[in-house]
C-alpha cells in the first residue's frame, strides 16, 4: 500500500543565475534581425524604404535609390 504522506523537500537555497543582456548583445541581435527582415521585404515587395544620411529613401531591387524626403 502506498503512503499518502507528502514528502518534504529540503529547504536548500537555490542560487539564481540571471542572464544579463548587454547593449552589445542587443545591437548585434537587432542588426541581424533588421538585415534579415530587409532582405525578405526586398524579395517580397521589390523595394525597401529606409533612412539614409538624413533622407528617407526608397531602394529598389535593381539597386537604384530614390529620395523621398
């Protein structure tokens, strides 16, 4: 017959480890994600609108760039 008593867990302190996210990690991951999304948008729409040197530009699939603003 099985015992119905609950076993008590030991009360050892568990050391928590926190994974810190540094600015360098955020920049690296964000840059990779933006490049991947930009490439996918270029394949899908044929152009990408982005900011470049203080201008909003449209970069077409053929490599031409048109200034919008």
